[in-house]
């Protein structure tokens, strides 16, 4: 038997303290005898400009409760009340928590999730969201993940394209990254991308990022524009380059055993709510990045640079080959090639190629 990790043990204690469902093969909820579905998220912002995960779980709550006539009561825990994203994901996988929304951490339980983190993979969000929510390839990935981990994907929203910020100079080409230290999220793929581009990558927790930038532990970081506003990073960063080197997601997942224990009619409502919540999350991200985000960093006096198509090609040529080679060795060349073929298919289908 595998040992329970410390974070999972802690998350189990937290969830136990707030009470909850015991997984059963056949739950039979009704408006008179409801079942509680608890869902956690990392952010707590009600402002559509920054609270993307909050937007997702709030709409999910409303739709599920309304469309099941209260037979399923959704209890939301935003703002990391149930711990880190990783501990919540482990709790969902272990059945101590029903559902969660977050970004990035799925790679720790299902490495193939990294497949859409090939640098400069998507030209725009239209292609990205079509691939993630419409393609047979990603549907197969979600199903394989469900079978392997017991975690079911209900929806995938856009968390944003990640951009470089720093405190030293304008970044126009990969040469400009040399000698700069960048904070990255935990996860090898983020380190590989920054290092392939020419910078030095240092994993640092989000909660420690502002101080790390302020004190010069790192020179810069990479995140969607919405994160700059969320973390007030404009106060400790001068330059932002809108290169969009990685596309990042906000996922909504549920424990598959709990899901399957519900009557089919309620499973359908949960699936529909997950799909609609993801669409709302993506719409919120568009506001956060393309409207409020750009306006915010401009008003705060950050220097914004938009690379030319030729400069973006330099970044792509510098980063893609080595990252694809590494990723193929990690999750299989068939998975990587499947993603590349799928993106090309949707570029043509949507008229971008």
C-alpha cells in the first residue's frame, strides 16, 4: 500500500473537519434529501478581472443547484481554504473532496497533461480552446486520465498566455534572456521552457514571488497578464514582453467515483455545468488579459513590448526542438506528435493556416 503523503493527510484532516459525503455506489439525492458537493479553488477574487477560478466555481455552483432543484448542494471553498492546489487535487483523487478548480498541478498525477505546454504551440486562444474542448485527441487524454487517476475533467478554461516580465531590460529576442533569473511554477516543463529560451529558471511559490522579485532573488517571472495585477507585480517589475510562450489552463475536475455514484440525470447536469463554467472562465480571462490587464500594466507604467512575427519565430526555433525532445522522452513521442498534428488540424479548420 502506498504511503499517504503529508499534504494529502493534512487535506484529509481539513476536509474531515468541515464534514462531507462518504462515497457510495448509489447516492440518491433529492431536494428533500440533498447531497453536498464541495469544491475548492485557489483564488478568492470576485472581480472578473482576476478571480478566474472563483468565476468558474461560482457559476458551477449556481447551475448545479438550480438545475437539480437543490438535490445537489454545492459548497464552495475559494481562496485556498482547503490548502494548496496540490493538496486539493490529492484530496479529490483520494475521495476526501469532491471537486476543485486550479491550474498546472495535474501534471503531478498525470504527466501527459504537459502535452499542451509545448512553447509557442498555439497562435491564439481560438485554436487553444478548440483543441482543448472539441478535439478527439484531448477527449482521449481526459478519458485516459480518468481511468488512470480516478479524476474526471468537467471543463477546461483558459488561464492565459504566459509572458516574460523582468526588472533589467526589454526582452525582444532569446538573446535578451541570457543572464536573467526567472521565477517559474513548480513543474519541470516550466523550467525547460525558460532554460531553452536562454534564461535561468528558479521554482518559487506564488506566495513568495513578490518578495523574491523585490529583493532580487530573481530578476523576473513568467505569467499571464492577469497574474501581474493579481500579485501587484507591477510594483517590482519594469518590463513585460507579450510573447505568449506558454498557454495555461484553468481546469475543473471531480472525483469520478462520486460522479458515478449519482443518478444519470444529475451527472448530465454536472457535465453541462462544467462546460458552461469553463466557458465563463475563459470569458473572464479575456477580460482580465486583453482589456483590464493591458490597461492596468500601461497605467502602472510598465514598459510593454510586443515581439514581431520574426522575433517570435526566433523564440519558437530556440525553444521548441529541445522541449519537444524532452517531453517526448517523458510522456511518449506518440502523445506529443498527436498534439502537434491536432493543433495543425485545427489551424486549418479554423482558417489560420
